[in-house]
C-alpha cells in the first residue's frame, strides 16, 4: 500500500513537471511572439498614445501667439510648485494697463506628470507633449521657459 | 518597540543566530529590513524594520488641496494606484455629497479590475521568482504590458495615473478602449491556463508552498489581515461584497474563500480572483452607459467640518481613507489604512518554527509592496 502511494506520488510529480516543460518547449520552438521592443532602434516606428504625458508644453500657433493669460490657475493647481508664472503689465493702445504673461517657468525636474495643470487651464494654453527623452547633462537645463521669445497672447482671449 | 539590547538578550540564548535580511531588496519587493533570529535553519523570530522608504505622505497631504492629494496616493501602493486614487476620490465625494455619473462609475470599476489583474499578474511572476522559477516572471510581464498599454492610451501614464478625480474620472475613455480591453481579455483567457500549467500544478512549487506559513482564521482576524491574505484563511472580508461601492452590487461575481490558510491557499485565492476580475470586465465592457464622465464640481473644493471614511478593496486588501476636515481647502488630518502594513504584522507569526527558505515563500504569498507599508 505504501509502495503504491509512493509510486503514484512520483508519477504525479513527473507528470506535473512534464506539463510545465511542454509549455516551455512550445515557446522554445514557436518563437513567433516577439514582444521585446528594440528601443532606440525602433524610434521611427515607435507609437505613443496621443494622451501620453511626457512634459508640459505651451501651444503656439503660426503667428507665434499663445493663449496664456497669466491667470496662475495652473500654478495653484500644481502640487509640487513645478510651475512659476511671471507676469508683467502691458499698456494697451487705449492706455489701459493689462496683465500679461512674461515668463512661464516650468521645472521639469519637479514635475510628476499628474495632468492637474492641464485640467485647470481655462484657456487650453498648455498641453502634454509626447516627448519623453529628457536626459540632459546639467540639471539647470531642466528648468524651461515655455513661452517662445517675442510671443504674445492671441487676440480675443481673456 | 525595538531596542539594541533585544538583540543581545536573544543572541545570548545558546545556538541562536541573528541575521539581517535587507534592507536592500530582500526578495525584490522593496526596501524592507528583516531581523531574523535563527536556531540552525529554524526561524525563532522575524522582526520587520520599517521606514526606509517613508516619505511622510500623510503629513504631506495636509498641505495639499482635495484635488492635489489624490495623485500622491498613487505612489503608495504603486501596483494598485487606480484603486488608491479611487478610495481617496470616494472619500472626498462622500464629504461633498457628490453623485458620480453612471458612466464614470462603470469606467472606475473597469479600471479597478484591470489594475487588480495587472497587480496579481506581477505578484504571480514575483512570487514564482522568489521561489526560484524565473520563467513565470516574463510570462506575467507579457500580459501586464497589454494592461499598461491600455492605461497609457486612456490615462496617459503607465503606473501612477491620477485618473480618478472627485466627481468622476479625469477624461473620457479613449476611443480604442473597448477594443483593446476585449483583445486583452481574449488573449489573457488563453494565457491564464498557461499560468496553471507552468506553476500551479508544478510539484516543486506545491512542495514549497503547501503547509507553509499557516495562519488560522482567528489569527488572521486578530492580526487585521485583509484581502487575499485573509481570504486564504477563510475570512470573508471582500469590501466589494460586504460594503458595495459604485456598481459592484449590480455585478455577478464570487468572493473567493480558501480554507487552507497556507501559502498555497493564498496563491489559489489570487489565481481565482483573476478569473473573477475577467468576468467583471466582461460584464461591463459592452455596457458602459452614455453620459458625463465627471460630475460638475466647484473649482475649489471645501469639505464640511467633520470626519469621513471610505474604504475600497485594493489588490492587497482593504484600503481605507480617513479624512478629518476643519472646513478649509486642505484636510486637517489624513490617515490611510494600508493593507500591506497589517498583512506584514502576521509575517512573524506565520514564519515562526519554519525554515529560512520558507520565509521568502511566505513573503511572496503576502504580496508585500513596501511603499504601501511605509507611506
């Protein structure tokens, strides 16, 4: 009786190992499913989703105009103080003082890509870009100014 | 409380040897430090030392607004970040008494179940790797990659999503979402049988896990275990069944209970839970109702004065959020009830009088995520 159980145990054990090995053997002989991506060789065909959060950028149109009013909604929404907005007072042609954006300072090294600034922006002036290769030689290069030089606010945006 | 003199006291017992496991990734789960008292190869005592990845998230949350603090919680239990965010969003909604639109509820449940699947897949690979089988890790990551791609399509990120916001979800699902999820379900239904072939039936794996790390039902309750760890001892503790939230009360799924109480029982609970998650996703994926994905909320959220608690079933157990509000824009105090901390407290009990090799199997079966324990 003891011998019978002993042999049954061994039979079951060997069978379970063979079942596993069959699966291993299948993958050994059928290596069609290649899921490894050969980055960076596949850079040309790399397909990132549209919503991928790479970094915050400011949208500029062809006239070098943006939609940022300098309202600091994004600065208040940011949990890490990633965004700092420096405003200035423009004098409009009719002599009125108007608050406008001077510098949109963005600290990429502090950003956690939580998307809260994009949601908070009332004029959709900023968006998340698909770029993800952010390595630089010096940390100070990670502090960026998002508005282009000499850019100004698009007409009609309050 | 641990004192230096404790080590001297125990080491003076003849034959006792104290070794430190960690704090550098003892079994690829995170920065946990275990002080193990051994007699030969028999474990006399295991003392986990925490705090190596403590980031004071609870204190940090006190200075963040009710919209901002949610993103921090995805960095606690990074494998079930959607579920953490969900718990926090639900607690804020409870305070503000916001009704979440049905579409957002269904999307939330779908995301939760996908997160649970991806977390259990990683656990499956990691547990097998702890025990010494390397192949399952690659199999698990192959399937997990599909889920992270689905998250990337809809949420924009792969691990720390910050997708659940008070009132619903941050954005509507991607147009590809339904198709990708269906593709994944078809793919994964075939592959989960492979998981069983490779590991569940394997005699070496069974010998390493059966009868190892036993914890009885009563002890599991008294240690405060939850999730698959407790259900492996036959404790009914699924928040989705006991205190249903969102649309879970309309769904047809089983709470998995295994009476075994050992590592293999906990393993089986998670394997069967994966099949339940697939069934939940199948029930919902074609029935996402139309409508808003987010309820209308004020720009600045202010919770009324009082205390609010809500809990969700994360991949590791009960995740609870407790907010004390003084009526301002930031919480006065936030406490997170993380499942990993309570489950870890049972590790000493489980591994006593076991062998040193079993310790790693027990840790694997607990599915520890250290940032969740330390916070």
